[in-house]
C-alpha cells in the first residue's frame, strides 16, 4: 500500500468534535459528543450525547478541552477512537 493510499483512506474516516470529560487514565480520554435529535413521535428536538473512549498517545488533552477525534481500528475493548487535534484549550488554562 502506498503512502498516498494511506493518506486517502485516513481522510475518509469519521471525525467528531467533543469535550474531554475525564482525563484520569493514562493515554485514554473520555470525550462527550453532544447533538440534537428529533423525537420520532412528537417531533421535538431533544439533546443527546455520545460518550467515546479516545486514545491520546502523548496525554496532550486535559479536562474541558474541545477536541477532534477520528475513528480507528480498535485499540482495546472500549477504545476505537483516537485524538486528531486539540481545537481549544479549556477556559482559564
């Protein structure tokens, strides 16, 4: 597989933006992705959230940071996402 093919396949991966909710574990972050979804029966928009276990190789992110994460092959039983970049540091950091 060439280098260009590797870059193309990684660019097609799903990315999401969320906030770091927990940073106690080594190389693992708990990221919350919030979104609005329409209720199937009543049509009202309700808040929903997804909690992702994210691999952070260098322990760069901290509690409260806004981060971008990318789907990857499973790194452990619960981790299938990896940190792409830190968009914004927590306020007051």
